[in-house]
C-alpha cells in the first residue's frame, strides 16, 4: 500500500473514532466543517452563493447557533464545576481523547482562514464589484471608481464564498473539539452529582 493510502487509512480511523465516541453538538459542528470543505473546493470552480446555492447560508447560520450553544454549555459546565467543588470529583471526563490529527487540521484551517481574509483585503481593498448600467464596475462609497473586465462580479462572489467557507471549516472544527471536551466534563459532573445525591439514600 502506498504512503498516501496508509495516511488516508490513519486519517479515516482517527475521524471515524472521534465521530463514533463524540456527542451531538460536536457531530453537527463536524458536518458544518465538512460542508465548508466541499464548498471551499467548489468555489475554485466558480461556485457562488446565488440562486439555489443561497441555501448555503444555512451552514453559516448553523455555525452561529452552534457557537451560542457552545457558550451556554460552557456556562453550564462552570455551574456544575462549582457544585462538585470540594466533593472529591476527579478531573477526568467521559469524552474520548481528541485525535492529534484533528487538532493539527483545526490549526491549519485557522491559518488558512486568516490568510484568505488578509489576502482578499490586500488584493481588493474596500468596496465591491457590482453591475451598473450593464457594466461591471468597482463601487466604493456608492461611487463607481473604475470599470472591471467581464466576469469580475461572479469571480468576486466566488472568492467571498471561499472566505466564508474557510471560516465554516475553522469554526466548525473548533466548536467540535471544544464541545467534545465540554460535553464530556458535563457528563462526568452530572454522574458524580447523581452518585453523591444517591449516597445518603443508600445509607438510610
């Protein structure tokens, strides 16, 4: 088997193992990251968020909702941590270890997202291309400052989608990894609290 084949097998085993042992919130976040990967690749072929592909906005909304849900779960985690403080609860959790490959991919996705944002702003600056009187022009502060070659508007829309989808990849992975640990700790705290509550009843 080639090195590529072996690497693919190790990667599949790592992701498959993580998926099988993680929780609902991280799984949804991983699905969003996967949708971001597909969208990002297709943006190089000209995909843009227009027509039926406006439905891709659902991925963006889902990422935002997952972020809010993660913050609420982190707050709940801290609440439970205060309740079990001083009761002898250990620092373990019910979450499986996070594969190192996923952490590396998340870090690389973050660098890719930042590089795309900075690169796009460096190339295009402020403003946006629009269709105006049958011409494609660059609009800045409501004023057409220069004409653009045909296809510039569609090309810019593809680049914009590329930047957004890179963000979906990064924030999807980040939410999945953090959510995995948080959910595991929440389950550990709840288990410990349930055992603590049941102890006096057993003594009676």
